[in-house]
C-alpha cells in the first residue's frame, strides 16, 4: 500500500560517527522534506528537495547532509559535525510547489526515527 | 512566510466541542490554511485545509473569516483519542522553493 517509510525506528550514534536515516515513498510525490523535532517543540526544517538531484537547505541544515538520487528516496546523514543530534527525525513528501490544482501544501509524514547518542 | 500564533495548550472533556483558534495576520493572497494533528512519537497527520469561509470533512470543520487573519479548527464531540498536538500552518506554492513552518502547536488534552 502507498505511503512513506522511515527506517530505522530507533538509532544510536557513537561520538564522531556519521549515521544515515532512510526515507522512501511510493506516493509519486516530487517534493520531500526532513524535519527535526525536539521534546515539546514543533518541527524544524532541515532540508527539502523538489526534484531529483536537487535540494535546498532549511533552517537548521548545519551538521546534516542529504541526497536525492531517486524520486522515491531522500536519505539524511547526521554527521559528526552535528553536536546535538538527539531528536526525533521526520521525513515527509508532498506534491510539487507548482501543482496548484493538487493538494495544496499538504505533506505526508513517515513514522519517524528517534536518534540518540551513546 | 506568514507566522502563526495559537494557544500553547487546551483542556477539554469527552463529548465537548473544541475550538482552536490560530492567528495569521500576515497571510498572503495565495496562502492556504492547513491543520495537522500529531500523536506522541508519530509524524503529523493532515486534518483539514481551507482558503476562505468554511470547510468541513469527516474529522473537523475549519472556519475562516473574510479577512483571513485568523482561522478556527473545530473538533466536534472530542474523545480521549483526540488528545494530541494540533498545528496551524499558513503557506502556499512559491516559485523556486516550497517551505512550511510548524510552530509549537496547541496541545489538546481531553479528559474523561
């Protein structure tokens, strides 16, 4: 069935280690997003992508990297430069910005990955 | 991007109607108003979206006055399972980018 899948559900990172969070969607959406959520807080945008091989920084991109080699996939790497990576990470997808006649500005979220530091 | 302001938290009882108001004074002509619901340790889920007047679906109603500077999400006869965080977002398609801003949301706690 259609949806957006994030894996793993829980992830632990050691000091100085890079870790990659997976996000896959079969909704045929052009746009994909990564958010970070800290306890009791709203979502903050890390990176977003509107098309394959292109992505833009969000509000808190430092210490993170992404790639968009396929329409269906948008993995997020949390690098060792991110000194406070413990958070709940959410991936979302949605119609392209120019698809005004489609569902406007609606994003579909995965179940999230909870990242902790050992 | 239009900034939104909504109450930090609200309490209600089962069976009551809950109205959550969101202020968005700087809403642009092309902006839509969208509400999401988030349960603990889950991703947000789309509830309802509107541009003006009133929109109703099987889950909620959205009331938008003529000046569009605010909107009210109405949840009829809430149950314990409606305890969640509710986010109000304002935005629309922009050339060269597409961003949304999730604030802290409104924490709704439904009591028995």
